[in-house]
C-alpha cells in the first residue's frame, strides 16, 4: 500500500523555517511534496497569476521529500503541483507553518489559507497551520504534538466535503492545550501610513492595527489563542447567507 501523499505550500517562501519544520514533521505520515513561492507572498489570499508565465524550480529531492520553488502565488503553487507534479491526487494539502497568525477575519487575506481553500475546493482534506510570531527565530517545536494530532485525525478520518481547518498557535513559551473554536471577528484600522520618499514624492506603506474591541467574543479563535491555547477552526467554502434567501425572494414580487 502506498504511503499517503502530502502536498505543502506557504505564503512566506520555500526556504522559511516554518515550512521546513512542517515538512519535517509530516514525513512520518507520508511522502511530502513542497511547492512554495520563491519569496514572500503574504496577503495573497486566493489570487492567481494571469499576466506572467509561471516557472518551477526543483530545489532538492530525497526519499520522501521533494521541494520546488515557484514564481507565482500560493494558489498558483497548488494548481501547478496538482496538474504538473503530483502523479496522483494528494491525500492531504497543508499550508504553513505561517510566520504570523491567521485567526479571525484574517483568514480572508491569508495566502496560507488560500492554499487550504484551493485544496478543499479540489476535494482534498486541507489544513492551514500558523504561529502568532513573525520572527524567523520562532521555536516551532511546541507545535509538533498538535500538528501530529491534527494530521493523524485528518489522514485517518478525513474532512467533510467543503470543510477545511485553520490551526493557529499563540506566541507563548508553553501552550495550555488545544481548543476547537469559531472564527473571530475584528477590523483593521489605520491601515496605510503616508511617507515621504528620500528621492522626492509621497508613498504609502501598509501597516495597521487589528481592533476587536466591542466586536469579538471570548469563545472566538482570536481570543482563545490570546489565552494561550492552540486553536482549531473549521472553515466552510460555501459562504452563502442562507437565512437571507427567503428574504431576498421578495425582490421578485
């Protein structure tokens, strides 16, 4: 019987510590193929490339682990892997480990979760892993046990059609455990800062503060993560507001 095939990508780059750690953990669960951007693509969400030719570069190959770099977006990486590299449909698609959390509404901006949603839409069980710290020196070792728990469950049990998982770890020395939570809310404020270019003229730099005051609740992934827990949030691809269908049918009157 063939070992499970695990496809991994991220939005930080193929040579970033987070994705290297995730690939190393997952090798016990199956053969790993990494197809990731050749540089940072944070905030890429589910964007794809139309105007630029896509290119793949083989970085390394050894038994159980093959790594490619791509000049496209995270979703480009998954599309290329599924159509050009993987000889069979992967048993699992993973995004991460992202440097920086993707809790709450940030799931909509995240290139890491774009990977996961693309895999999910292709009918493949898919999970995103993120860590609250942006530091390249972050110690991912405490996440190992939780990655193993989630991967073991998904490989063994699968996930319902149209459902994927968003896993976020806090930036603390020791986790209090893991909790399954709902997606939090919040809003980005003061997102753009106007600056003066040293060679003349103005430009704008993306900054921002994430504000959850009077919006979020104690049982959300964002707040539970801040308490020191690893959070698991099931996400659905179908975003239809079903409770509005009957109300909007009045438009036909």
